[in-house]
C-alpha cells in the first residue's frame, strides 16, 4: 500500500528519497512522486508506474535541496495518473503533502473549499487535506497550527508529511491509523511509513502514535499530540539488519523467503521449547501467565494468509488445549458487534502489525473486555504495541507480497501457544514431550521439503496453462488448501479455490473435468483413507489429481498424475511442511506465466485501509 519517505539534513534529498522509495516498492503501488525544497522553490516530479520511471524524470531534470518528501501511491480515490500521484499542493503552491490513509469526509471539505474559490487539480481525497491546510494557513500564517486544525476537521486515517516554502528546513508529520517512524541520524532525520526505508541511514527510531504530530526543524525533533500536549518520545533501536532486505543472490524475495524457512522457523522457536522442563516458554506472555490457562474461549482473527494461520490455530488449540476456539476475518469481526464473554482470549494475527481491519478488530475486542494478544512479526508495529501481550514471529522483514515465511512462523507460534495452554490444562506429559520433540525437528524437515523444488518446477511447467485450479485438504490441512489457492491467485492470477475435500461433492464437483488440475494435500493422518476416496471421486470424473503426501504409497501414485513427497511429521504439525511445495508451486507457476512475483498487480504488502 502507499509508502512515505521524508528527509531533512545536509545531504542531497533526491537520492535518499528515490532510494527510500525503492525500499518501499514491495508494499505495492501504481505511481510515485516527490518534492524537494531549495531557495528556487518547490521541485516536484510525479510518474505513473515504477519508481525507476520517477528516477528517470529526476535524472533528466534534477531536483535540488536537502529536504523533501516522496510517496508511492496505491490508488483508492482516483485512477493511477500523474495528477493523482502525490505530493499534492495547496492553492498557492507553497505547501506540499504526502499522505497514506483515507480522508473520509473529503467530498464535504472539497465542496466547502470550492465555494471559497479554490480549484482542485486531482481526483484524490488527499488534495482536500492539502488544500484545507493551505486555506487555514492563508488566514492565520501559522503552519503548525493550520496542520493541527485541519487534522481536527478531517475524518479518516492519515500518515502525513507536510513541507512548506515558508518553513524551508522543517518537516511536519502526523499520524492517525497509518504508521510513521522517525529515524534519527547524525544531524539528519528520515521519516517513513516503513522501517525498511530507514535502516540504511540509522537504527535509532521513534514510533509516532495515533494523534501525534512531530515537527522536525533545525532545533531538533518535537513531538506533541494534535491538541498540542507535549509528548516525551522513547527512542528505540531497530532490530532489522540491512542484509535481511536484500536479495542475497535469489531472483525474488519470495523465493528467498521460502528458502529461509528452516532458519526462520528455528528463530521463531529459539528459546521457546524447553525439553528439560517439558514446557513451552513464551516470555511475551509472562505477565498473563496466571490468567491465560483460565480462559474459556479463544478468538483468533486476521486477514488473508494470517486468517489461514488462524484456522490452523483453531485445530491446534482445540486439539491440544481443549479450549473452544473461533476464527473470524478481522474485517467481519470488527463490524459484527462480537460477543466477548468473560474469559475470552482474543488473538490478533498479523505479519505487518499494521493491517487496518486487524487493528480495528483488536481495539473492538479490547473495548469489550477480552484479554487481547498479538502474534505479530514487525517489532514495534501498532498491533504489537496495542496488544496487552504477545508473541513475536522473529522471521525478519518479509518483503515478498505473497506471505510465506510469516505464515509458517504464525503456525509455529500457534502450535507453541496450543502446547503452552494445553500443558497448563489437560495435555499429558508424554504428549507435550512428543510435540516439543516434533517441533524441534521441524526446521530440518522443512529444509528436506525444499528438496522438491526441481520436481515442483517441472510440475508448474505442466500446469501453468490451466486457468482454474482446485485445492483440497482435510482437517488441519484444509486451511492449507485455502492458503495454496491464495498463493496461486496472488502471483499467477490463476483462479483457484480451496476446499475441505469432503465438501467437494456438495457442489464444486460439478466443475471437475480434465481441464482443471486438482491439488490434494494428503499426509498420512487419520483422514488419509477418506482423502483417497475423495481422490477416487475426482478421478471418476476424469479430473487430474496432483498430490502432496508424506509416505510413498502405490495406491496414491496409481490415482494421481504426480505425487510430491515431503517428510512426515506429527499430524497436527504437518501444515508446516506441506506449505513448502504449495508455496513453490505458486512461485514457479507465476514464473512460467512471466509475472513479477514480488510486485503482483493490484496487491499491497500491508493493507492499511479498510
Ligand atoms: O500483515 P498482515 O499479516 O496483517 O496481512 C494480512 C494479509 O493482508 C496478508 O496475509 C495477505 O493476504 C498476503 N498478501 C498473503 O500472501
């Protein structure tokens, strides 16, 4: 989704802004723009398409100055076009802003300002905010006061940076519902919606909270609330390392992240499995240690892939901890007036920790009295900060838009949480020990599963021409069928559906014909016999079946056109291993189809609007 980078210091702003925008590309966008300030005035460049197109414009016509802001836009109001790209200006052309989020009352503001004779240049909601700040400034001559007043008047969400020709060494930034981080360097500041654009310059950062406004000028950084109450900001050290956001020889971030999984799973479990005392240690939950086992119901929520991890979590928590568990889409939960009874443990799952719907759902269940946890990857993200307690994934930055390593870590964390809760309730010593031992072996099994890459690449070459695919799974692998289908849709643009295998005969079986590949996840668990029957049903209708299985089996091989084998593990943990071929299949199919895997069309890495 949209990305922001701003700079003020002694160096050439343009280079820093363009490089920063390149780091933000993974978030998804359709146009980009920047503005720098110098004694000659504001220098604006905007381009539809990629950052390299903007860079071309800047090379042809350089933009001088040591202060500026830049933006990648993911269109919400108004099509992707040069006029709609940020920055947007006020009517005098002296104030420029970049903005993430949505100004919900933009039409009312626009109508009011048009009545005052102001002409709009774009179709965006953002311009209404730029024009409103400019209008208020023209009446008061107080820039900070005008930004404050405008932010009081707008409804919606914003991460916003403002520059003005009348304050040529000042950046003003504010946030409500859309993240902003200030990087504090040596005599310079970098402000961004994403730490990955800051880490090249400094690891010292301050996170803005909702309704805070920061002014950066030659006297330093000053944070206050939008109501002008001073705020004392803590400075944090980013845990991210530069090499984590580089390709390290891989063609795409997605492939790199798939292959990182043995290590990221190890990191997600490091120090958390204690085989000596036979328990799971989750330091982030220590403060709630007494209350958690007494919870009566678990409510898991998230969006997209995180929602699929939640579905796996439901099976795990019910089976191992015997606590009734519900799963909801965050976007549905927040508007459903959810029933939160006493003893509800609500868990928000999010890689970015910034997904607007997940954050809103978290706030809703907190208001209703749930104990609210976060299972989050990005350290210091809003969900991580607003949850009462939580467990970090520790997989490092996930750049690929199609989530892979975050998904397996989410499942690993939920597995550990299930054992943690279970051990404090009904889970036997023996079962706990066997789960811990199995978890410990998962990184090695995932490494072995990556060995199917060549086979899956060949399979993708056979299958890539088909436009409709079906994924089937049962039990804990049913969410994997959903996840496999989502991965394929996201980067191959192939229509795919995931189903619990037995549901197929209640309707979707009508679709089966030789033109639709059916990918079946068939590990040797208690439903194996049933899934063989489901495969027979597909075969009887001339369907073409491709299976992911754990133990060589002649019968399965007879029924399927191809079987991809991955190492066997405990049934409840099998999604950690069966994910690998599904991720590789989506990746390789997208490559055969010639798509840019890391920048899939229409998608954003972090969905910060609802
Ligand atoms: O950052 P989050 O985990 O909250 O993101 C949730 C979804 O937007 C995300 O999982 C999305 O579905 C991915 N593109 C899936 O690959």
